[in-house]
C-alpha cells in the first residue's frame, strides 16, 4: 500500500472566496491522490486555523469533515494556532 504521508496544504484566508479556494484545492488533492493510487487516511487529516480570524470554517475530504486542532506535533516540534512556543517549551521542560 502507498500512502500520502505528511502532506500539508495551506492558504491565507482573507475572505470566503479564499476559503472556497482552499476547499477546492483539497478536492483537487484527493483527485490527484486517487489518480496516482495514493491514499489519505482522512481520519488522521486535520485543520488548524492560525491567527485571529472570524473566517474559520470546516473543511472536508471525501465528504468527511476534518477535525480542527489548536496544536499539532510535526517532526518533534509542537506547532500551535497562535504560533507561540510556550507548549514546545513546556514539553521540553517536562522531559528534562
């Protein structure tokens, strides 16, 4: 089996048109993955809204709503939606 692992997609959302563009990009990504016989485990796909925007909306892959998270670990680094390093520092402190 092949999997599309650690794929990231982003867009700066300033309007509902931008949000629609991002959703369309997700649809194109799914079509591309199907064409190349790569699989996305939609249960593990997530959305993080970064910043203070009122334009947070749900996004979907294969008609399944993606879970929204406030932080995510990537290559051992904790990324939070406010882009502050406090959670990373707390984690490093607790390990020490």
